[in-house]
């Protein structure tokens, strides 16, 4: 009888999590269904090495046990990092489903032949592709994106306009052989990305879909409660003529977003072609660029103290080769090689009114003599600095305080930013070469109009970490924190006390709670570790618990450290969540 009673009590204690099946020297594993750090593998290093350089957010992610680097630009996500990623994915799923999108999972392998059909294999020059062959010699790629594959799937499955609109999305690994991987997850060679592909029967409905996606992206970002920027952008190699980028303003960003203080003008620096006043109080400087065929030298004059916007130059003159580092040397060499029909094209934001004026020729010749070009045979072309649509174009980069080119009353502000999302209206860029057509209402074949829209999931994790980190550690938004609340008990609080507080918080559907029940660390160490990891709320059962059944509630982002009665804790945390 004593044996059976003892066995019964032991099984009951095991189920309640008071004992475990391991030996006393093993790591404890609980099975009571509560989230516990003793069950959670978290190889963190609470203390920063004294002799190391100042930490950035990536260093903190590594030290706190979110990830580890495998190779250059390639990272393993550990349990903490995976929880954050899963939180982001759940948020993505919520807003994609609200948009009426269906989730798919496309293969990481794609064929070169598809990319040849779309024309992107040659445009990409293979520089960022991971390329391989199977045993039969079939040439493959590790997919950097999936426009070709998804277009082919839909072309084989959708044949009538009645089957449209269609919206498909996935969250998957992507691969790009970055020349210089840097800043951890911000610029890697393997990364997690959400891509949404939209299919519409005509241009009008495709543009309406594009606006729906833009609204969904803003709703997604609003839930993170982090400040973000939306900017018109260049579509680049993706194709199409309408796109927007979504950024977090951050000093670690590699993009520049230009905004107006008065109107809604907001563009990526790559798209900016605004022209400033023509006065040059500090004189004129010159920059030279050369065409791809080496027959045209661009001589660009601009106000001293400003910088040439190579994106704007390339937009006005697509034949320019911006990759040439020494254009004047190449130009001189073209003369020695006997290249004929050479032209020097003078670009200025305020060119002279007539090419027959002697003054421009004199100015240009003076500038050329200063760099050793004299007595050569060439024609002079004084360019009208406008785009094909007649819009004036400037060749210098924007500066803080410049006049807004849109409203002319506001002034421009420049923001370094990290791109975390991009929406593209593609039109028929992929449906035409890959023959994606449907029968319309008149029973004739018409091309499907497409859009593709991405969110960099792993990049967003790194950017959010960087945005809120401070000298104590990470500081996650509540929507994507690995856990919203951590419970830490001082010696006077029993396991049952902690569990009762845990159970009370779990009754709130928005509470995502974990208990730090690691027996091999003191309370002070646990508090420091909690700061490094960046839980939004820390709850300590300390002296106040033993005396008044009150806990200490900490929220670093709000600068709060206060005593709260246990019965009021859930409501108080909910109130503070609304302020984060």
C-alpha cells in the first residue's frame, strides 16, 4: 500500500512539473504545459566581453542566443530567433489572408531555362545566382525569387478571366550570392522572404489590386508599432513602372529616402530627379562619365559643394556606363584606338539657351584643358536636361533643406533607411514571355497583368532589433517578441506562486508568458539576461510578493519599474502594451 501511494504521489508530482524524469545532475525537463526556460535551449552569453568593440544589434542577437553564423552571409536561427520569425510569419499570414491570398510553398530549385525565357538570366549576368547542375546536366538555380515559376504554374492552371483575380503568397528561403554580405541578417546570401504574386485580367483591376496590397502592407507595419517610411521607387530588374518601398528609418540603413516637410512627396534617392536653383554662388565643379560604346563623354557641370546623382544621369542617358571608375582615361584611350564619331555631351541643370553660343564651348574647353584633354577632334552637344516626357531633370543629389520639386513650398529632408518591403506593379513583364493568357469576355486571348510584392522577414527581424536596441540589450516590439512577459522569482517565492501568476496572465489571450526557472543562476543574473534578450515586460516576484502579494513590473521602453498587485497585473500590462 505504501509503495502504491508513493507511486501515485510521484506520478502526480511529475504531471504538475515538481519533479522530472531526469537524474539530479541533468537539465530539468518539465511537462506541465507551461513555458519554461528550463525546457528552452537558449545559449546566451549574458555578459559582454570587456575587451570587445561596442555592440550593434547583430552582435546582441548572437550574444543573446537568437542566431549563429554558419558561413559568410549564412545564419542558423536558434529557438529564440525562430520564435521571432514565426511571430512575423503569423502576422504576415493574418494580413495576406485578409487580402484574399492563398499560401503556397514553391521549390527552392528553379531552372535556368525559365529565367532565359523571361530574359532575367542574361540581365542578371549570373553574378548573384547560385548555379548548379543535376546528374543529367540540367542547369539549375537556387531561387533568388519566384516570378518565373509561379507564372508558369498559373499559365498551366488558369485559362479564363473568370478565374481571376488570383493572389498567391509564400514565406520561403531565398538565395543570392552577395558580393559583400554584411550587417548580419540585413544583407545575407540566404534569407527568409514573403512574396505575394497577384494576377488580374486587365490593367485597371491590376492597379486596384496594387492599391489593396499597399494598404495591407501599411496595416501590417502598423501592427509592429514602429515608425516606417513609404517611398516611390525604381522597379529596376523586376520590370514594371510602378513600385513603392517600405522602410524603417535607421542610421544603419543603406538607402536614402527623401521626404517633403509639407506634402506627401516621398521617393528613394534612386528615383529623385529634382532640379534646384541654377545659381552657383560657390562656383562650378565637373564630373565626367562615359558611354558603353566609348563614343560619348558626358561632361556634367554642377554647383560646387553638391554631388552628382548617377541614378538621374543614367535615367536621362541609359547608355552611360556608371561602373567605369576612370572615364577620362578610357576616353583618351578611345582616341588612340581610332574610335570615330566621338561626342562630348555637356550636361547642366541650367544649360545655355543656344548651342551656337561661344561661351559654353569656351567653358567646356577650359574645363577639358584642366584635365589634359586639348586639341582633340570631337563634336559638342549641349543637352536639354529633360526626360522623354519633357520633365526637367536635375543631376545633383538632394540635400536637406532643398526646395520640394512637387509642392515648391515645402523643403526636403533626407533619411537613412533600411528597406523591409517592396511592392511592384509588373504589368505583362512576365506573362508575355511565359505566355500567361486568359480568354476575356469576348472570348479572345489576353495577357494577364501581374504584381509581385515582397517583405524581407529575416531583414525585418534585424531592422526591428536595431531600431529599438539600447545599451542594455535588445528591446522587441510586443507583436514579434519571442515572449511578451518573463516571470522571475526571488528565493522567497515558491514554484506554486510563480505558476499561479503565470496561469493568471495566460488567461489573457494576448499574453505570451515564460517562466525563468533556471536553478543554476541567481536573480540578478536572470534580470540582466532578460534585458539582453529584450522581453517587453519583466515581472519579478520579490520582497513585495512575500509581504503584500505584489510583484515588480518592469518595462524598459516606457522607463517603468513599479509595484503592482497580482490581481491587477494582467490589466496593467494590457494598458502598457497600448502605449508601446
